[in-house]
């Protein structure tokens, strides 16, 4: 049972109810039966057509029975709307499971109803359980005539699967020794606890036991550990102060787990054995826990506009695929950069004019008292569009600038990230520095044109300056004037910015490592403050070198010459001119750029078989994102996650068709 791609949240109560009019319109599209002039859905209409699931005929009737509260084999619009409302409640998973077993719709589950449904599940087919033992009698009575209500059934369902696991152990332990073989352990886990196993855990079930026999306490602790992985994550974050990248030892995790009575030393031992056979290290980080934690039936999932799998496996990655991956990231970076640049361009213009204002050449030459005064005067004398002078060449330049910066940072980080998904701080700094250095070859020519256009409006009555005329005047080598100062600014900026952004984003992420767009924006803006302010002196020098000095103004021959003359004529404060405007420009610009870049990766995801881009967090949900039904609105966004949860939380999967051919044959 695979989860459909719809936008839901950690709490289904956050899903907004759909309007009656829209639900009625969608209901009419799928309903094929008319009863007394009113449309109704059959079981196949609801499950196969609307939900798009290939359950076999018997399972289809069971699933449809969850919404069909009248149990007449048809779903009316009132029932369709009522189930949509149920899916928006905070306990939707348990209510959905309850209605699956409440076959007659009277608000309680009898023993016969439970047995009737359970015998149709894959779990019973693989490991036949005793359905008349002491555990069943405790809930349904010795004569099994007692019916249990919703809250009692929710507890029963929670405990029943553990009873199934113990029953499976007893069936394998034919001698009653309290031990089973490693192969029997693997067999039980794969058949009974399959929903708790990630691929890493499933592939190492024999290795973690070292081929030895498995005792009953070890078996129970192993299952308890997998059930409690979300609690283990909290214990880890408590031990590291919220740092997801800090490796910790077994003793450190045990110390943090002391207040959690449900986590035992044996479970911690198994955790380190399991991570040890997978990664062969004596310490764990948060990614290790994420790799072995069972999949949640609910994830923070964002709508995908496109989902493409370029290769079937990492082994299929060719040079051409890697080039396509770089082109993909470059394209998204271009769009993100253009959005960020446009959002803050007026601040950038004010910053440039403030930095170009010289106080040592002419007395009384100061045109602007401060950044706000500069903004007002630009609007007064040049109009509102004056704040966007030079935007076109900026947008032409920002595409390669931000794109190459983001792409190189991602690529270098990929190369320096270990198999566990961790990257040391020095590697983050190096990746950022490489990104900053690589962008200069693209950005310096466009930036010098932009700056000259931005300051052109300061000369009243001057001839209109156009980008093409500036390019002709400068020539090829002139376009790289101030490139050393540009390197002096961009390399440290990116070396500071990208590591700080990565760590700030991680600090703002939820317990699943997921970032809401607002936290991405905040992380990008916060990281930009120290990065932008600390490199302002280099930015001032670059601006002075790239702007044409007017008659009587000081000219500069290079970086060191500019630094000496600015210091001598204007003092050290001149190096920090425009700092506030620069921070107010760079901080939100990079915030907008990064949030756009990462959201684009979420919406337009392409799997090239390499490491996942930083922004594609939602892809970690390991769900089937290939089919998106726009008719799954309101609570129905959570319909398949809830049905998926009946399997992944309770292990109760219902049989499906083995192929699309079977589906078509039954449907016809």
C-alpha cells in the first residue's frame, strides 16, 4: 500500500475542510449509480476510480465500507462528505481503522467482525494467529460475545500486533527454549513486522545477530526499538542540544535516555549494533536514526508539479546524466536568483549610491544624508522606476551568478559528504568558498555595467546611459575591472553564508528535519546578516574601482591603492559605508533566493540517482509521488495516508492486484 502525493501536515487536523459545492462536483464525476434520482458511488467507484487504488474485489469492498456507514454497498454524497470530515480529525487513523472493522456500522466491533476482517489481511495469510487465545478473551470476553467500542478498540488494535509478533516467535520456538535461529528471526520480522523495516534494517537482520540465536528479550527489544525510533530521535536531540550533526557515543545516549523509562539499555545496545553493521562506526548522528526509523504514515508532503526519475539506480548514472543534473540545478538557481534580485533591487541601488558617495574630494559634495534620504531623492528626481535602474543587466547577470553559486556549492558539498550524509564544517566552508569564487567570472562584467547604470542618474541632465554603450566603452578586459576586489568580497561571503545557512536551517527544522518555507526564508535572511556585513569593506573597494570617477574625484589603480586612499582621505568609517543598506539588501535577497531554490526543488523534483538536493526534503518521505489526483481535496488529501497508516502502524495490509492487468480485468 503506497502513499499518494498530497499536501498534508504532521497533524491531519490542520487540513482545511473542502467546500460542499466542490465535493459535490467531484462526487458527481465518479458516481455511476442513480438511486431515486440521486447519484451514488459503488465500491469500485470509490476505491479504484476515486482513490485510484488497485485492491482486489474483496479488499475493495472492505475499504469502501469505511465510508459506507449505512452498509448498503453504495456510498451517498452525505456519506462521502462525512468521511471527508472524519479524515480532518486528529484521531483520523484510529477512526478509519475502527470503521474498517465495524462491519454493521453500529458503533462497536464484535469478535466475529474482527475475525472476518483480520482473516482477509496479508498478515494472517503469512502467520496464522490463534484468534481464541487469552489475549482475545481479555478484550472480547471468555465466550467472545462482548462488543468493544471505539476507544477500547483503539487500544486493542495497538496491542494486537505485538501479540501477533509474540505468537510468531512461539511458533518458531518449537522446543520452548526461549530462542529462535537468526533465519527464523529474519522470517518473522519480514512477515510480521515488515512495516517497521527500512531497506537498511531489512538487509542487515542476519548481520546484526552475527548469525547467533535470538532470545525472546532481544526479539522484543528489537521491535520496541523500531516502534520507539521517534522517541530515540528526541533523546538524541536532547543529548546534542538540538544539533543533528554531532556524533554521540552509546554512553552519551544512555545518559540522555535515563529519564525515558520505556527505553532500555538493551534497546540502546541493539541500536548501536544496527548502526554499526550499516556504517561501521562507534558513534551515531541524526541521519543514522532517520535511515533506520520506520516510515510515518503521515509526512510533510508538498505538491509536486513534476516528478521525474532520470535513472533507475545510482549505478546508471552516466556522464551525460551528471551533466543534466548540473543543468537542472543551474536552471533552478537562475530562476531563484532572478526572483531574489528583483525583490530587493531598490535596496541594492541605494546601497551602491551610498558607497559611491565620496566625502574627501569636494566640499559640500555629499548628496545623501543616509540611505532613507537617498531613496526619497531617487523617487523625487527619477521617479519610482528610478529605483530599478540597471535591473535588466542585473537580471541577465544574476542568472549565471546565483545559479553557478548554488550549483557549485551543492556539487562540492556532495563530493565532501560521507556515506552517512554528514559533512564537516571545514568542508562546508570550502564548498561555500568555491561557490563564491566560481561566480566572479560570470558576475563581474554584469555587475560593473549595473553599477554604472545605477549611479548614472546622479548627474542631473546627463546623457542617458545604456548598457550596450557601457560594454563598448569598457571592452573585454575592462569588464573585469575590480575582479580581485570582487573575489575578496564573494569568496568570504559565500564561505560564511552557506555553512551558516545550513546550520540555521537545521536548527529551525522540525523533528523530522523538515523546513516550512517560512523557516527557510528566516534561515536565509539570518545567515545573510554576518556574511553581508563582514565583507562590506571589500564591497566598498569594488564599487569605487568599478564606477567612473567624475572630474576632481579620486581615482584608484587597484585594490591596495583604493584601500590606502580611502583610509587616508575618508578614514576607516568609509569602509563600512552602506553596511546597513547592504545587509538589508543581501540578507532578504539570499533569503528569498534560497527559499525559491529549495521550493522549486520540491515542486519540480528530478531524481538523477545522486545525492538529493538540500531543498528536496519531501523526497525523503519514500512515497509514490507519481500520481497526483487533483480531486483529492480537503480531508481526502489524507485518505491514502490513513489507509497506508493502517498497514504501517498496525501491520494490517489488504491484498491488491498483482498487476494493472488484473485491475482492468476486474473493473471490466
